[in-house]
């Protein structure tokens, strides 16, 4: 593979459709259908579980199993309380940022369809200038234009309805992908592209490859916890996002020094198996794929932890995509980083293929 773009026009169309579709934690099914439909030509079969994790499998009869994984859910809100005068109060579903909510348009998902609403906020003229109140869960409210609780409920809205942001995908300055939910449906996109490249380049792996799009990462790695017990993998390579720490108000001495456009981020952490990480680093160096390094104390906070500590211990590694403005509606990544994460996973799989024994990971 050379350094020219590996993303086809059809790849970008799939990415746009996949990101624009709502896939909140616990309600990932529609997004998984889009993902599986795209992946279908490149795999032999699929596995799905009760909660919606989807796995495309190449070479399913092979005894040795390698997972490449991302997660499919996005942050959202739940309807928690409806006032008598028709305002809606919320709780988080995942790590939703209360500070970005005021004045945002929202989609409330009901059995009758999507109902539009807005996170209202007092005008600057009316706020106490000596002691302005900051946005917090207790004072965030959604206005649907209704005047009574009954009117809200007649629209199909009830406690437990999930609420998402409608912000859609666009490309900025030619090489920045911007959208909500890049964390981490971009991971599902990248592992699907690895499968496409293996198929188009006619690569036959001697092991089973399990392209895994897990659910419920945003509420504690739950989908990965479940599916790793089903697959029982021998090796797992996880992809997620990490922070571009060069943006304002981030302390690089605490968060590390990583930036979009500088390449995939390879993590050092207790859950990361050293030999597997070194294989990935050696692959990057041999194939001249730019990369960055990061360290995580105790846990990575990603599905890597769930895979690593399952089934008596699974050699696992984490390749992250640097991202700006995580858990906002304007998450931003660099196209070259996306392509280089795809390349790095692809080339690492081929390097594993050339390793005559898999004892490398023991």
C-alpha cells in the first residue's frame, strides 16, 4: 500500500450516512444495520448479540481469533421529568456535556417519530450579572413549544425517551471531518475499511478476523464485556479516540502531547500487552506510518480494558484517533489520521500473518 488516499467516494458516502444516523447508547440498532450492510460484501458471516453488538467475521472456522474493534454508540440524554407547564428535564445517557447544551436543537425519539425541541436558556439581559448561574443538570430544560404536560405526552414524549443532537457531518478546510458522534463511530468506519482493503487486495489471513462494533461503551464498556465472552478472542486490537491536547485550556503536562494530523496514537497502559504494542510500533516504523505515543494510568477508559481482562487475559492493544472537542457536536479529526489508523491496523494484521507462531503475544 502506498501513501495515496485509501478512502473511496463510496467510503465517504457511507461515513456520512453512518455518522448522521442517531445511535445513542442502548439504541444502536439502526446504526448497526447501516454498518452491517456496508460490511456485508467483505465478510463471511455475522454475529450479533442480545444488546446489539455486531461482528463481521472473516474465516470463521479458524481456531485462532483476532478482534479489531470500535464502538457504535453516541452520547445522549434521557427525558427524566416533565413539568406541569410542559418543560422537560433530563439526565445523561453517557458522558453528555451539560455546558454545551444551552441553545442546542435536539431530537426527541418517540414511537410516533422524532419530536424537535431546544435546550432553552435565559437571555443575557435577564441573568444576574453579579452571580451568573452556570449550566448544570438541575437547570437544563428542553422546550418543545408545548404549554402543558398533557400536550407534551400527546406528542409521544414520556420519561425514558432518548434525546440526541441533529448536527450532521461535513468536511472543513478539505481535510477535517466534523460531526457529533465521531466518538466513536469513526472507529466502526475504520475497522470496516480494513475489511474492505483485505477483500479488495485479496489478502487471505490464516486466522479468523472478528470485525467488532460494540455497543454501550459510553456507559462502562458494557458491549465489549459481553461480546468478548462470546468470541473468546486470542488477540484484540481496539481503536477509539483520544484528545488533541494542543487546543486551548488543556494542560499537556497532565493530558500528554497529541495532535490531529500527526498520526495514530499508540497507548502504553497496564491493559496493553507489551509484545502486541511493539508489533504495532514496529509495523508503523517499517511502513513509515506516522504515529504518536500516549500513556494511561491504571485504565485506558476504552474497550481495551474489557477485552484485556476477559477470558483469563487477552493480549490487547489500543490505537487511538486524535480528536478535538470530544463529547461536543463539533468533534473534529484529520482525514490523514483516519487513513493512517486504517493503514496501521491493516498492516499490523499482515505482520501477524507473517509471524509463524502466535507465541509472540504470550
